C-alpha cells in the first residue's frame, strides 16, 4: 500500500538527514516509525520546509519538501492556495499514492480534496470553528488586538491565518468523505460540520521518551510543584494560570513551571498579575527529556485551555502516571474521567482549580491512585500495536469503499 501523508511537521526527516530536529521527537515521527516497522506500507511525507521544494528518499521514506509561500503571497489566501496546491499536486502525481492522509482540518493542505481522485482521510487534530469561538478569554480587548495587528505584519498574518483556516476547514468538510478522530467531542463536531462523512476512531501515538521513562511517584517531602505546557495562543489559559497561582500563593509555597513560552505578558496585562510575583516561571520550549524531569518531580500537571480536543501534553502526563487537573472543555473529558484518571474543573474557574491542586498536594493516596489509573488507561489508549492496526484497518476500509463506489 502506498500512503502519502500531508503533515504540519517533517516527521523523521531531519533525524534521517542527521540534522538536529527542529521539532523535538514529534508524535508524527513516532507514528511514522511504528507504521514502517510493519513492512507493509510504502510511506511518503509532504510538508512545508525551509529547505524549499525537493524530493528526498531516506531510510525507506520518500520526503516531499514544499517551499513556503513568500511573505507577499501569505497576505493573499488565493495566492497561497496557488503556491501550495501546485506543490501538493507535484507530490501526489510523483508518488502515486493509494491513499492520502491529511493531518488537520484547517490547513491549506486540505485543498488536495479539490484536485485528486485518490481517497483522502482527514486526521482531525482540532476543529478551527469551535476554537475560533473561544480564541479570546473574557475581558480581552479584541479591538485593540486587531488594531495592533495592522501595525505588525506578523500579527496581521496570524489574524489572516485564522480567517483563512475557517474557509479551508469549511471546504474540507464539504469535500472530504473520511475523517478520523479520537474523542466524543471531535466526533460530534464532525457530525455537524461534515454530516455526510464517515468517521473512524484512531488514537494517537505519543513521543517515544514518554513510554520509556520512569513513572511518577508521590513524594511527601516534595514542595508543591506544578507544571503546565502551553503556547502563545490566547485560548491556552495563561490568564487562568496567573489567577489560580495568585489564589494559591495566599496559603502555599510553590513553584509553577510553564513550558512552551518564554513569557505571558499579555496575560499579565489582562489580569494585572505579574508571573514572578505569584511564583509562575516561564521556561520556554523544552525538549522531551526536560519535560519529563519537570513532570517527575511535580505535584500535578495542570491544563487550563479554554478549548482543546485531545492535548498530547495531558496524554503524556497520564502515561507517566502524573495526576492531572484539566479544564473540562472540548474532548478533554474523553481523556480524563473525573475522579478516576484525573480531575476536571470548569473552564476559567481559578477557585475550583486552586482547590483541586490543594487536594492533590494534601492527599498522597488519592494522588497516587489517580496517577496509577491514568497510566493504565493511557497505556491502552496509546498502545503502538493497537494504533497501527487501527490505522491499517481504516486505510483498508476506505480503499474498499472507494473501490466499491
């Protein structure tokens, strides 16, 4: 079977080239390795890369590197589409796949649905329409943000990307016949946005180091140590982290490590709370090894986004047996069963979040029980062999249905 993936990152390409990977041990690289172990698939990956347009064959994989649209082109959706659809057609026509898997509903890659008869399955990562509805937290000055965007080309491109993504996602939902996801939420949203499509369940592999590391354990001598992983998007809940930390600081000595960003100044301005004054420390992007170090010595992992589908950071923490406190939004309740494999809190509720963190700090037996049960569930959910078999079955089903049609 010849399989072409259109992805948002280069998978194992940079590692195969002997380069330092720009994306640290991505889950797509893990899936690529696992699928190729079976020896039944010829796999190609196509992705946008700084090296520009070229084809490379390495370690059993064909890589199609696509040139990034120039800055002027990125200000025009139509020009972007011309740049990328031409390169996507090049990859499809050259590799001649039996099936195509597109990672993400909201990217320009979805436009492959326009011009090929090769069956395509869309791998749902998140849904842009619900995310767009919750992009800004309460009291955020959206008008001011948009005015600033016109003075900053990079900010303006971010706003244009949001609006373009909504248009691309709508087209994908009109054209695509097959979707795969992994939460009750993404399935329900799929039934609304793409009511005539077929939906398949398939979990995701996680980064290899999280399967191999030592499990978390409770240490009664450990001071309160909280870990969160976010990015710069305003819906990731940095403001809730600050408000929760301010409440905790009234009675507790703790450290809250925020990975993925070097600062959260916008949230400081919104809340009037300085991160360093409430023991919140932003440490920037961290490799898997450093994240594991933080998680092994933490009290709990806290995830407070306003919207999510299946955040891998939650899954990786659960796989390590770390107690998780997460906002009950989007698909998170599929991952976290409240009181069994973690604790769910209402979105934007710093008071309940503060209470749940204190509960875990003060109850070693409950924390350990949550972590143990979460790890057992995560090991089943993210089992490599099971995921590869599910993926292969999905491919086979789609090819048969497409043939019968």
